[in-house]
């Protein structure tokens, strides 16, 4: 069956399908990451699991692959889609909250904001990310670092069940008792490597408030503040999770006056502690006399916007790396390449996410990405349009290369916006198991993920705690 005839038949059956040359094709292929120029053989917007299965079967019959995408925040690494159907799950929204069981069920296209608000209405919180419009499924099944991460671990390890359409076009529900190997693999290995995820169940936590906010200094204070934060972050209690950033704000009216046109240091985060304990924890940072200090007791639901991430599609991109440590020499190098005198073009000159705590420990019943093997996550970001894209890459790589001595080349793939060896995101034995499971569930390589796990690889069966 030809591509056009197979997918045209699918469109006639009622599935929303866009082919090259259609009036809506360009809009359909555009994801949240506006700088990514995806040109798939077709774009499909199924409305439910039945339509997902129809798309999967039609694509396979036409000799095409299937690339599942939600919002497309991390679409940069997808690569060539000329032989693939871009399956957009954005029409599949909806959530259910079981307050008594402290569980949420979300459909594949849901983003975090309604989930956070829905949970908060019951005095509960999810392990959401730093942006309210990030897709729940992609963020969670890729790992998921939340403001509660150092206390409660990766979001992937709070998943209790996954529903997906497999390479045969069959809907499967997997959990700790039903197909535990596949359940282990998708929690951290990313659902798109093993099928099209249609729904996700995960735990919620009895968190109504947190002691959260931000501390702000002029970028000229970078060396002094980063030196203090880098040593403080390693020894801080698990109950607090923070980030450190160098930000350059444009002089435009949309930016609040205290930030407009300025270059700043921002430390933001949240503590799961009483006010007195949280203030004691933050005291070493407050000793540095920030010009803005908003840390206070706040509703947990406000944390999805704490980081000020853009909530509209953006033409941005950057580079990232996991770091083992940040000694004084590393502080010097980061300030040199991303500080006030660096001349960097990046609007996010550098960000360091505080890891460790539960993020660095294997939790009981964990998935394929049981922990993050590093003390800090380094991220850079800038514009990725026209000639500016080249400079963004150069400046981002300059920062990452400057800190390479404190990295072993391990990656957290959710923050990796370029094609890299995906094996760097996993322990060697887990990588071998992931390859074997991929081969078992998708032997023909039907599914195309942004960080793809190839089939094959000899590995022992997933047993014991790994499969529980």
C-alpha cells in the first residue's frame, strides 16, 4: 500500500491526518520547539486509543515508522522523519483524580497545569516539572525532575500504570503485575521507544504548601554567589530542591520592571519543611544579601510557574551535561564562560539544577532510569533561528566544554536537545536490558523516538526489584 493511499484512507475514516501539500500540513508539523523543522511523511492527530491503533496499523501497512510526540518540547533530536508519521497526541487530553487513593490518570496529550490545579483542589501535589505547559507523558517517562525531586525522587518512579498501543496496533496496560519488564522499561526509557502511550497513572502526594521562591542578584555577583551555592547545594537536606541560573532579560515591556533589560543571577526552589527549618536551610544563601527575596510559605500549586519558563512555543535550544561536582576551579570556568564578562549570546547563559538526595538513589521498584548519576545538571539555552542558531550552539558548547573535566559524559536525556548516544543516559546493564526489551516488543523498529533505543543486545531477564 502506498503512503498516500494508506493514509488518505485513514483520513476518510475520520482520523485527522495531514499530508505534504495539504493546507494544514505546515501548522500540523510545527511543535512547541519552533526552531525544529520537522518534515514527516504525514501528521496524524488521533483522538483516542482506537484512533492511535488505526494510525499505527496504517503506517505499518504503508511501510512508514511512527514518531509519537506530545507538545514537542524536546523535538530537536527526532531527526529525519521523511519515512515516518508524526503522531501528535495533543488532542488526547483529560485527567481523573482519585483523591482517596492519591492517584491521577492522565491521557497522553495532557500538560501539567490542569493536573497541578486538579490535584491541589484535593490537597495533593504531583511531581511536575518547572513549566506548566510541558507534556505530562514525555516529561514523566523520560525521568522527571520536580521541585520535590530531592525528597521524593524521579517522577518516573511514581508511575503506577501505563497504557500504550504496541507495534501490532494492540492496546496494552502494563504495571508491576502485568508485563513488568515493559513497565520497567517505559519508566525512564521513554514510552515512544516501545509504543504510543495513550494514558498514564501516577501517585500524588499530600503536599498543600511549600516554602518556595527566588533569590536574585546582579550577574556581577556571580563568582561570590555561585561559590556559596555550589558548596551549599551538596550538603543541603533532601527536603530542598533548587536551581541556579544566569539570565539575560531583553529590554521589552513584557518583562517585569525588576528584571527588564538586566543580567541577573536567580536561585529558585522549594523546601518541604516548616518555616523555621526552611529559613535555617536558606540562611547561608541569604547571608549574601540578595536584592530580591521572595521565599515564603506558598500554595504548592504555584510552583509550576516559579521558574518563569516560557509558556508559548519558542525558537530556543541549547546544550546540557551531568556534572559530578562543582569545585572552585569549575566555578571559575563557569563564570568565565557564562558570567558577566563572557560576552555570551545565550539568554540562559547557564543553569545548574541541584541533584542528589532521592534523585541520586535507587528507589524500591524503580524503572529503567532509577536515578541521576550526578550532583548537578548543567543547561544552556539561546535562540535557534538563522545565524543566531550557530552562535547559540557555539556559546552553549563553550560552557559545556569548559566543565567537561567534571563530567563523565553521562546524560539526562530529557534535557538533551541534540542527538547523542542514548546509552549515555543509562547504566550499562540497564541499557542492555532496554535494548533486549525494545527488540522483543518492536522487532521491526516501527517506533521512532527522539532518543532512540535500538533493538537487540544480550541481557539477562529483568527480575527481582527491577521488575517490581
